[in-house]
C-alpha cells in the first residue's frame, strides 16, 4: 500500500488519493506501533508538503498522540505540533 501511495503521490500527482490510500490501509488492519506511526506520519507529510493543508497535518499528528501515547512517535508528533504552533 505504501508503494501504491508513493506512485499516486509522485508519478500520478494525486497526493489526495495517496492520503486516502494510506488512510484506508491504516484503518483496514491492526498495525504494529511503528507501522501505524509510519502511515500517520506519511499522511501528515503529504498534507503539509503536497496539499498545503496544515489543518490536516495537525489533525493527523494529534491522532498519533491519541493512538500512540507515551511513545517516541508521540514525542515526535508533539515536536512537529510545536513547530506548527498547534500546542
């Protein structure tokens, strides 16, 4: 799914479709912590860098805090949220 989303984002210039692909994959399975974090951070990255949608990036990073509290992923999300001025 990650490779499909990468192709959608980079080759087909469809970052919004890539976000949907990653969200569907994230919601379709119970992922290990690192894998779930990978999906969520990729989604946030696409929102921020391709779609210029800071609200979407912020919402996704806050999801990391909710789903993976007290992990290094939550710490990374907190750092990024501070950069956005969201916390």
